[in-house]
């Protein structure tokens, strides 16, 4: 996979893509990153990329020319038709399902804006996907694009080293992930559940399934409205309701 970031602040990306899983993924050849300052594409003699909005109003609006030219240059260089993602509060709310969808793509381009907003022609004629990471406002799209990129890259084959890891994450199954424990089996009087050290893998799997459902029921019951419960899980739900 190739991931391009179009930004006015390229230095913001160095610490994130140069460390941890993203760095290891690039070293393995699973992904390549390129960060481009779209100010470099401005046709203004002073490299201006924004202007006042037509009709008046507060703030500045990003001009279409630098962003269109930057994206077209990337497309020409790569020879591909990438997903062009606008990170903005008006986009669809980001989910694990969307991460899994994007992980199947070969090339992603993130447009990271600042100021009051984008010229609408960018949204209407260039972008393929608009994504929001939540109902709150950031000063720019850089942090949001890094969050999305991280969640996508970890799903690529061989990136995590354990092919089952992303499949068992919260939201990947439709439920929150079950609790985890490690050594020691007793710490300050707090014990690991007996089933986890029993060696009975069938019982362990059932415990994890039940605790995953319990955690979802207690913390994110809204997720259960679209989850296809088995008869066994329905009985567990009734048990949880009784306390």
C-alpha cells in the first residue's frame, strides 16, 4: 500500500510514521509513506493557498488549485486511481469497518486542511471519501489522518506478526474485546479467573465470548442493536440483565 499525506505541516508526521508499527510496516515493505506540502503547488507568487470566502464570513478557505494540482501530480506519478480522503467534521463517522475497507486499497491520499474549510469544488470533484473521526473539531486534518492511517496499516498482512490479532480487536467482531490477563496469576490479592489457567481451551473460548458480550452490554449496548445474537448469547444477555 502507498499512503500520501497532503498537508501544510509535514513536520507533524515525522514522529508518527517514523516509529512503532508504522515504521516497522514500512521497513517490511507493506506500506510506503509520502508527505507533501501542498503549498509547494501554489501558483501564487507568495505561495498563498487560502483566500477569503465569497459572500463574506469568518475565516479563510483553502483554494482548489494547489490541492487539485498536488493530487493530479500524485496520480500521474503513481499511475493509480487512489482513494482520495478528505478528513473533515462533515464526513462519515470512522469505524473499524471503514478501516477494513480501506485496508483493501492499494493507494490512499489524505487531504489535511486548515482554516475555515475547503473550497467546495475540492469536495465535489476531487474527493472520493469524506471521513470524520468524531463529533469534535481539530485545528487541522493532520492528527485525524494519522489516526486513520494507523488503524489501516495495522490491518495489512504480516504487519502485526500475528494474523489473528486484528481479527480479535474490539469492533472487528462487532463486539468489544474480552478482558486480558498475564503473569503473575495473583497480584496483591487479585487473581486471574481460574478458567484462563485451566488449560481447557474450549472453556477459555467460551469465557472470552461471554465476557466480550458482557463488556459490550455494559459499555456499548448500542452495538448490540445491529448484532446477530445466537440463542446462547441471548441467554447470557438475560443473565446480565438480572445482575
